[in-house]
């Protein structure tokens, strides 16, 4: 074996051109597979770093078809905890923004309010300090906090005396009682800075609050309890609650998901699709290298025959050739690891923001092991057939034929079969890329209902202790808008309590004068509280009626705006302006509809438009608010000035985030863009490799048939005859690959249907265009060596023969 390795290395060094081309080709294939495998392994396959993660479940309420999954009403959660027997522990949580003050410049923290058993569900204890106590999970005892490891290091430098310190969160002092282990974030994808007790007040868990859905829940199944058993029990509990509280719980069920599966639900198909795509790239690369090895083996036929004549058996020669291919593959694997290390950074740069566990991804031991195993397998697979075919010849005939070797036997059909496979795989990949490109173009062309250009979004969270009345919240909003409007280049500024594509608030409503409806059957709408400048700042059109004005104050009559979809759904054939609706939020009073605005995409560009209703912000202020600022020039240039205006209104108020509206819109289709970009890149790589492979096979075939072509031309064949012959024979092979690829593309692309938007997985235009493109490229890859065949000098060819 050592002798085989030495000989393999000497031969590869002797043929640097062949070695470099083969190593780079395999490196691209192995590297792309290693990079994607690192993501798939880290996100989908590697267990969460938690105790028995498959026993951890995520629970959500549901009311199909409108709300297949939805947040939970606190009283329902309390009843689940009392009556369910499937869970070892059950905990609730909800997101909470905190303003940290008194520690230098004010800053906004991302936190979670959790019930006392939250960390018990995950089987994780604080790295330092302790967990929450049951008595701390009450309104009277909830002024404690547990910090994440990252925030502890960032803010306090990992100081051991952090425990016991008091920090001011939203104006309230909180004692730090614990530090969580590194990388723990629980059931959320977003990194968390700290946790505080949920501390439900009595009014939140009273029966009157069963219609308010705003918390989440996780649980740990008891040993031996399956997810199906837990789901069955929760169905029974939901039915009992619907019977006891029909006004609020009728039609509502419970959905139970295994947490690891739930966390990757949005990216699972994308990642498996990408892994399939890079597998195709590797197969095409292997086909190319197999053709190179077969051509190289043909040139070594005399050497192989002499070795056979000297007593080497067929298996001995096959072993030598296999050793060469494995060494070649291992060199390709080494190059692939370098490609993967660079490619993973590029891949993560384009990854969607909700990619779970992104911070944990890297070329680790598992990825290196995968690259080594893949290299070894690749070397054996693509080297076995050429080695076997190269040794399956007759000794005397080869020695008579001379050093150029023979083209007889199974080698010709093997090369042709590889070309067919390359064309089919390239067509499969290109079809997937073409469908995703068309889908992305369709998505990009959808009108979101607002104009994202030159608009900046500023998120703020006013602390309840300081801004404890609607009047104070409204005063802050008015002061901020007035100051921002004075900045040079600002066209308009407005306030909203939630933003499309980012958050949502769903409320039920009643239309005045309509027959009474049971509370559980009331229609719902997306709800926004906005200031007068919001619609112009967002670029949302007033279709009919009027918008809000400064006269729509808290003391003025209640008014509302609705969108076009709301009008079509609930006022068909009648004019909604002047009608009155009661939105179940804030003061119990009806609002007069004074205008209709254009539809806005709330849940994504590819989602259906929902009913939407708007209140004047002055008539229903909120502490959590978003400012939208439209400028005449580059909005990024004003971000520093906008932040300064926030501090001018309140020096202790941090800015949660400042983002461009264009970035928010782009982020809503990041999953589709991620899949489209990567598969397109892989497809182009496959296309280049396939074109080179077709050219190489045809060129080699022409070189092997030089004598035959010379004889044909000596007997009177013209250059056109030779050109036609070479093209016809090779285009038939390409056509066979196209047919096979079309069949595979039609079957495989249906798996991608959920990634597509307004385009069929078997779209004939895309399939036809891709097949035509690949056919043209294949034609030119054949044409160049075919034209070279027409220039063969008959006398020179016959002398060589």
C-alpha cells in the first residue's frame, strides 16, 4: 500500500495540469457539501444542548383556519397547568423590552418574562446564583433578574460580584440573582439578555381575560409520555374549556410540538433542498473526474498491459488505480475544507435572520469528519468504474495497438453515460434555480401596500413607571414627532404601536346595528394605533374619506380607519364610511369609520391581505411605539440626528433599534432570497463543470478517432460531413440527458412547491427555457472539438496510424 501511495503521488506530480483541474473540481464539490452539511448538522441534526430535548414541547393555541397557531390566553395556561397530567413541568413566557438605566448610556435590552418553572422545563440551572423561587413569581416579589452569559460579559465584564447587584429596568430596581450558561436562549431564536418573573397579576388570570392571547408556553413531558398522548390530553382539556367558557374558548384548540422540530420549521425544507443541490454538484464533479481518469487510463494502456504481462493481476492494478483516485479525492477534500471555511461565512451572511443556532455554526470536528468520509467515498466511487474498465482489455491487442490505447469495450458507453448524467443533473439544478428566480421576481414585484424607500423605523419602549398614564405616553410621542420633523430633509414623521411585517395585534370587533354574535364567533382584525403623519410617512394611500388629524384627540369623538379588505369583507355592497364599529380594546365605545386606506401586507409579501383597522394614537396611546420617518434623501444619514432627538425628549430613554424600512421588507423574504441565491450559484457551478465535461469528452473522442476521420476524408468526406457526424453523435447523447433531466426536474421540483410563489413547480416556460439554454451550451461545447476534427490532415492522420 505504501508503494501504491508513493507511485500515486509521483504520477500526480508528473501531471500537474490533470491534478490541479481534478483537485479544484472535487474541491468545489466537496467544499460546498461540507459547508451546507455544517449548517444542516448544526441546525437540524445536532441535538439541542439541553437535557433530553425531545421531551421538551412548545404549546400554542389554535383556531383553524384563521389561526392555525396562536399565542395563549393566561387563564387558559393556568387551567392547563392545573389539569394536565402529561407534563413534568409547564412554563409560560412572553417577550419584554427593558430599558437599562443608571449604568452609563441608557440601553435597550431584549428580555423574557417567565414563570418559575421556565428553566426547569429546559433542564438547565444558572451557571452562577440560583433560579426563580415560586414566591418571586408574584406581583409582590418579582423584582429580580437572571442575566444571560453574553450580557453578563458585555455589561459587567464577567465580574464575580455581579450577583446581588441592583440594576434599574424600566425605572424599577431589580436584583441580579443568577447568570445563565453560555449560548442558552431557551425556545427563542433571538438572543436574550435577561429573564424576569412573569408575576401574573390577578386581572391577567381572571376569566375576563380569556379572550386575550399574548403569552407562549413550553413543557417537559413526563418519562414515557409521547407527543401524541400529550396532544390527545390537551384536546380534551381544550374541549372542556370551550364548554365552560363558550364566549371566549369556543373553537379554540391546542397544538403541541416537539421543540427542536418547531424551532426549525421555517428553514427545514430550504436546508434539505440546498443539501440536495450541492449533492448534485458533487455528482457532476465526480462524473467529470471519472472521465478524466478514464481518459488518463486509456493513455496508460501500454503501461498497464506491460504490468499485466509481468505478472500483475487485475485486482493488483485496480488497487493501484483506486489508490490514485483516493489520493486525488483526499487532496480535493483538503481543498474543499478551505472552500467550505470561506463559503460558510458567505452562506451565513446571506442566511435569514431567523436561522436557529446560527452563532453555533462552524467547521467543527463533525464537518471535518464528514469532509474526510465524503472524500474517501468519492475517491472509491468515481475511481472504481474507470479502474475496472481500464483493466478489462486483451493484453496482445493493446500491445499491438501501441501507446495510445484502445477505445473499444465498455469505456465509450461509460463516458457517454457520464455525460448523460452530467446533463441531467445540471438540468435538475438549473430548473430549481430558474423556478426560485421566477418566484423571487414575483415576490419582489408584489406591492406591500407601503413605500419603503427613504423611510427609517425607530423602535422605542417607554418604561411603565415613568410613563404610567396615556397622557404622558402621548406627550412623548408628540414631542418626538415635532422635533424629528424639524430635521433637515425630513418629509414626514408618524407614530404606530406596531408595524407591518414585524409584529401584529389581532382584536375582535362588533359592527353597530348588526345581529348579535356570540363572543367566540366575532370577526377579528389587525389593529394599529397611529398618529396623523403615519400614513404619509409609510406611503400608505387614503383611498376614500379622510385620514387622522390633530383634532382627533383623546377628548374628541372616537374615529377609525379601515383598509380595503376590511371594507370588502364586512361591508359588501355598501359604503362603510359613517358606519360605526366597536373594537374590543381600550375604552368601550364605538368608533365612526371616517376613511378607507389601501391594503398593507401584514404577515409577509406572500401572505393574503388581512382586515386592518386603525385608531388615532392620541385616543389609544401605547408605551411600546415605533416612529416612522420619511426623508427626501438618504435615510441612513439622519440616524444619528434622530437618536439625538430621542435623547433630547428624554435623556434616559434608549433607542431600541433604528432600521431602514427597505431592510425590513427585504428581511420578510430573506428565506426565499437565501434559497434562490445559493441554488443559483450552485447551478452555475454545475453548468460550468458540465460544459467543461462535455467539451472534454467530445475532444477526447475526436482525438481517439483521428485515424478514422483521416480515412473518411481521404475517401472523399468533406469537412461539413465530419462536422455533422461528430455533432450528431454527441448531440444525441446530450438530448438523452435533457430528457432524463426534464423527467427528474418535474418530479423533484414539486418538493420545492412551498418555496415558490405564483409559479408552478412544473412550469413549462421555465423547463423549456432551461432545457434550451443547456442544449445551446452543450451544442457549443461539442462544436469546438467538432470543428477541430474538420481540420484533420488525412495524410498526417494516416502516417500516425
